[in-house]
C-alpha cells in the first residue's frame, strides 16, 4: 500500500513538472511569436522543449497530457488570415554535433548514400512567404501557425531591395518565395541610438525588431525600420526544379537576394561549411545563429517527407550562445533627454564575442525585479543578437550574503524631482524639463553628427559651457563669442575659432538636420528627410495641418500628431523664431537643383560599399552618394549598379563578380565626386 502511495505521489510530481513545463513553453511561445519580445534566449527556450520531450519519452503515461507539437503561432489581431498553399513548417534544430551527424545518418539510411546537401548560413530573422502572379507581388504572409498566417502585404511592400516586379523573360505565372525578413546590424544600432536619444527603451535584438516591424499596423512606421529580405526556398511554382541549387540560381535571376551556400557530399563537408560560417558570421551585415543543412535533390526530399511540424530533409545546427559570468559592480541610473531614467549595469570587465564588456542595459525596474538582480551578484552575460550585451540571469550559488534587492528611487537621481510612470509605459520618467541631464542630452543631440553636426561641441565642451553659465538652450550656441570662449580653462584662440566656425557652418545645414536636432518625439533622420522633401521650408511645415501631415508618404497618425503638437506649442514657435533671427536657414537651400541631380553619375543608381577608406568614413561616403542622388544598399544583388571598394574588402567583392557588378576604387570615386 505504501509503495502504491509513493508511486502515486511520484506520478503526481512528474505530472505537475510536465504541466508546468508546458505552461512555460506556451508562455514563451506567445512572447516570441505573437509579441516579438522574448524573455529568454533561444538556447534556454530549446532547453525547456528538450526537457519536455525527455519527460514524454521516459514516462509514457504523460502522452495523454502532452501539448500538440507545432511551429508556434505568430498570428495577431488586426490582420487578415490567409491559408498557406503549402504548409510553412519550422526546422528541427540542434546545438549538438552528434545530433547533426545522426540527421545525416538517417538521411543515408532512408534514401541511400547517393545524396548531396546544401549548407546555408541561418539568418536570425522572421519567416515570410511572398506570392507573385505573372511577376507581380500580390501577397505577403507570415508563418502564423504553419497552416495559415497573417496578410502583411502592405508592410512587405516596404521591404528594401525586394523585387516587387520580376522582370525575366520566362517569369512563371505563379511563384511563392519564402525567406527571412531581417534588419541589418548597422540599421539596428542606428534605430537603437535614435531611441536612446529620444529616451525610449532600446530593442533587445535585431530579430525581435524585424518580427515586430513586420506586424506593425502602420506601414509607414514599418518603412522607417528598413526591413530587408533574403530568399531561401520556393514553396510553389508553375515550373519544376530538380535540385535546391537550381532553385537558388533561379531566385537570383529573379532579383532576390540570397545568402550564399556550399554544396556537400559527406558529413565532413557539412561540418567544414558550418565551421566556416561560424568564423565568418561577424562579418555579415545581419545576425546569423547557425547553419541550415538541406538535402539538395527534390526527388529525395519527397521520399523523406515531413513530420507534423518539420521536414525530414533539413536540419538547423545552431551555434551555442557565448556566455560569460562576471560581477555586477553597481547600477547607475541615467537620465535621457526625454526624462526616462534608465538603469545601466557596471560590470567587472569581461571579454565576450571579440569585445570587452564593461556595461550592459538592464532595461527597466520590472526587468530588474523579475530577474532579482542585485549589486554584488555574479551575473550571466550574453550578447543578444550578437549586438547588445544582456544580463540573462544570476548565479544564485555565488550570491554574497550581504546583497540587498535593488530599490528603484522615487525621485530623480539628478534633480530630485518626482519620478512617474506614464500610461502605457514601463519606464520611470522625470517630468522636470529643467532637469540638468535632460538639458545636456538635448544640447548634445542638437549638436550631434546626425543633427547639426557642430564639430568639437561634444559632451565635455557642453558641460564646460554650462558650468560657465554660457549655455542653457539651443539659441545660446549661436550667441557664443570668441571673447567668452577664451575665458574658459584650457581654451586657446585656435580651438575657440574652430568651434565658432563650426557653429557658423551649422547655420547653413540642410533643413532636415535642424528638424531632427529639435528633438520632436518620433522624428528621426529618415522622417525629417521625408518632411523637408514635402515641405522645403520651416514656415510651410509649421503651417501643415495634422491631416496634411498624415497624407505625407512615410508619416503615420502617431508621428503626425507629435509633429502637429510640437509646432503648436507657443514656446517651440518662439524657439524657431529665435533661431531664424540668429541666422539659421529655415529653407532647404542645401537641396540640389533637379538638373544637377539628373546629370550626376550617382543619380537614380544603387551602390554598395565594402572595405575601409582614407578620405571618407563609411557614413560620410553614404551621405555624399545620397546627396548626389544615389542610394546605398547593404548587399550586392542584380539590382546593384556599382560596388565601391576600399581596403580589405569582404565577401561583397566576390558577390560583385558573380552578378557582373562594376567596381570603383577610392581614386576613381574621388574623380566622380569632383564632377558632381
């Protein structure tokens, strides 16, 4: 009887553990697929699923309680649901080389040794299916639950470098292309930098941002995220292909960016390709987290078939996330220019992913409380999406006895003003506009390279001028005199004149720079450029109604409301008048004439940049090409007009050769600029 009781208690315990694992997995599925805001890494998530499957195999009585296997579900309210012609399955994945070898062995056992494989880098993005009829894009559908997804065609139409019309002679009547939507690491960092300047929470990684952007209800906002697409498969087509290699070649002919691939016959070939991609992945402009191995021959794929959620002819090998443990020395509360008080972790310096990490974001008070992070803890650090260092947890066994829970303050650490959470926000905000750090951050943003680009007016100089009582608001910058500057410590005549010359030059900057520098909520660089293209004078822009703003391409309801509110504030109008009186240009005089742009070598062409340059930084080079009427893309494709090659070029040079794209070196480029 006691044995039966003990057995019953053990079954109850196992059943409870199994149920709790299922609940946790369902919760993380919702966070990952529906909300694009996961709380744990892919490795942690996969570990939970593996533990769930291990219990299921060990205890058969759990099968009646098991969750149905699936591919997750990214469907959201507000989107039309569309059934997939061909189920959009997920991929089986492993972090274990032995499991990858077992996959290859299973393929050989099922279809024999006469099989080849294709190995591709695994992009850490969001899956999207694109349907073309007679060469025209008619629909974009997310994975959804694998059987049906959300219609995101309006957002798909904003994707950079996506061929919306296939222009080849033998274009098929029906073509369904599948691939990954992603955001380049450079764009991701720029978006996060902008959010920091605006006092908003930064995004955790590029994959989450891409997935979330694809599901925005405002396509204008999606366009600002600069989504991109890499094709990896054809789901259905009115013509047949015998191998995956043929598919990739056809996709490239149609103008789709692909991700490169290697053919393999043996497991040694496969492993060599995976290791090569691992070494190369930090040179890619996008995040990759593994290698995908696929059977090349389509007839053999048909024999292998699929299980309910994944094909048997493909496997993803995922690179283990690099993690380190270090001590949390302190938590600093930083006040942004919009008043958000954000926690920053100061760490005992530790190397990870090729860099030494000293700081990490802690996001907000809720995140600190959820993970129970305390000063003095030993914390687990990883690079989220290979970009941002993130604290994913603590090491409980190494917690010193004296550490205390972190108490978020009730008043601003800089001005002692009250902190408040606004409706719909997770961050605490200091509502005092005269808070010293807010003033300094606003001035720094105004003078930054992305705004008026006032050389030598950096954070240290701004603090020096503020301490001397010479700088408190934007207009004070343009009232500075050489005499006043020479009274500052360690300021010589040459440095004073250099600063004044930079300030004078800033008065003639393009209007979009001034507009961006003003710090209007939700108005970043791209939005400022859109606005000044539509309204090339400050007077015209300030006179625009909210409805007129909403009609501007790329401006949604929220952005329009923010701009309209800003310019209808009497204090802001006085500021504009004051800056105009001090000589700042209020018209887009920097815009070149139409005839000049039309005759420019760069006008209307697409360029890609690779390598390093002596005369230009990459950002300066991009700006000069755009000012001359060209566009700068991240990857080489059949749509690229030229590759600009500096020293130590990457794989883009080989891509240019493959697509027959002409190249220009720095000397040739200088000659071309000289003619503009």
